[in-house]
C-alpha cells in the first residue's frame, strides 16, 4: 500500500496528491490493463479520466475486474462537451459508478464565452444531485475563472492545468490567482522538460538538484510541480510499474526541494517557453 498524502480541497474533499493519468499514453482506448497494474501493483488509487480520452469504459472495467470498493478509489473525469449533464450521465454509465469524486469542465473552449457562467451553474446542480462530490475546471485562464466566479455559488475546487518549468512564465500569474481564490492546482505534463523538450536550460539545474537530494530527475520535476503550486496535486503516468513506484517515492521518501532549489528551476524554465497542450493557455 502506498502511503501517499492527501490534499484537502476547498470543499473538504481529500485527494491523493499524485494521480494516475489515462490521457496521454498510446493505450487510450485500452486503459484497462494499465489501470489494473497502476491500482493493484503500484497502489495508484487516484485515476484521472476524461470523456475525450474515449477510455472510460476500459477504466470502469479495470476497477470492476479488480473488485475495487468504490471508496477505495478516487475517480476524476472531465466533461468533453458543452453539456455537462449529458456528458456526466454518459461517463457514469461507462465508468460503472453512481458518482465520481471530481468532475471538471475539460476546457473553456468547449463552452461559448457568454455561457461559462451558465455551464458552471449546471456543474453546481450536478454536485447538489450527488453525481459528483466535487466540481472544478481544467485549462481555465484568469479571465475564464472571473466569468465563472461572477455567478458561482460554489468556487471551483481545482483548475487542472499544464505545469512544468517551460510554461511557468505564463502559469505563474494563474497559479497565484487560483491561490488567492482557494482553487487548488492540479498539474499535468509535469515531466515535459525531461521527456518532451530535453537538452534545454532546465536540465542541468534539475540534474544537480537530483544529485543533491539523492533523487531522479523525474522525481525532482514532480516535486517541483507540487511545490511551485503551493502543495498542489500532480498527475503523471506510465505503463511501467517501476516508474510508477519511483513517482510515488517522490512523495513518500524524497525530501522537499529547498526554496532556493524551487526558484532555480523556475528561473531556468523562464529562459524558454514550450507549451505541449492547449495553446489557448498562452493567449
Ligand atoms: N486536462 C488536460 O487538458 C490534460 C490532462 N492530462 C492528464 O494528465 C495526465 C498526465 O499527463 P502527462 O503529460 O502524461 O504527464 P507527464 O509529463 O508526467 O508525462 C508522462 C509520460 O512520461 C513518461 N515517463 C514517465 N516517467 C518517465 C521517466 N522517468 N523517464 C522517461 N519517461 C517517463 C510516461 O511513459 C508518460 O508517457 C494525463 O494522462 C491526463 O490524465 C494531460 C494532458 C492534458
Ligand atoms: O487532456 C488533454 C490531452 C489529451 C490527451 N488525449 C486526448 C484526447 C482528446 C482530447 C484531449 C486529449
């Protein structure tokens, strides 16, 4: 059993600090075997799904075949349409559950600019009806959040966004805004400097810190995403058990980066800009 700590959201819900992503691997549709391995062998009990990944049925089957009790897994899924009610009802059926733990609007671009408030009100209804414990957003900019907050009775619990050193120049002000409103950050793409843009200014800094902490470079990047977002949730993935164990150890065995180390990675990151997903986040 991993002893990952929880992050407490603004509505009181506890979320395991590290989540297993099902969105960016090659096995999108056939997530079943990977989720089974991640849950049963690496003890990753927080699974991040989305309607758009087209694999919710596989994730549901994985949990069913493992005989996982509903309370023993934290399930996030995301609305991939302009109609959160219709999307969530479909997702619940595919996942084989009555309720998800966290439901997010995947992107503000799914919704007309003028309807960001209206779609948020539907999210609030879905939470009230018990179809999801917590509600949040993904890939929302400050301006999108301001629209939501104009009408919100419930403040979004999270904003799931791309966080790694090469987007920190742009992400910094959004992270600070979310912090000021009590909206937790969920970081995706945290390993991007290492695996998607190697050879840049961040690499030598991360390598040094890894040596100082007795950690791997991947572990340093996961911790950095957690710490730069003031204790946020981090999403990663792998189909290899050994890598998942290494990722978990980042949060159970490796000590925190010092403030100076966190700052050194941030400063190196600002020397280049590489966004991997969701170009609108740079607008
Ligand atoms: N809301 C959104 O728009 C988005 C959400 N996500 C969610 O976040 C999850 C994680 O995002 P990722 O970009 O996949 O995270 P990530 O930046 O941690 O990359 C994971 C990738 O790195 C590889 N990897 C893991 N450890 C490694 C190591 N030590 N050395 C080399 N390669 C390694 C894995 O095989 C995997 O392909 C997704 O699966 C998805 O659930 C991802 C992108 C967009
Ligand atoms: O969640 C963001 C990235 C992503 C990974 N797989 C898909 C499929 C469809 C839309 C977005 C994504």
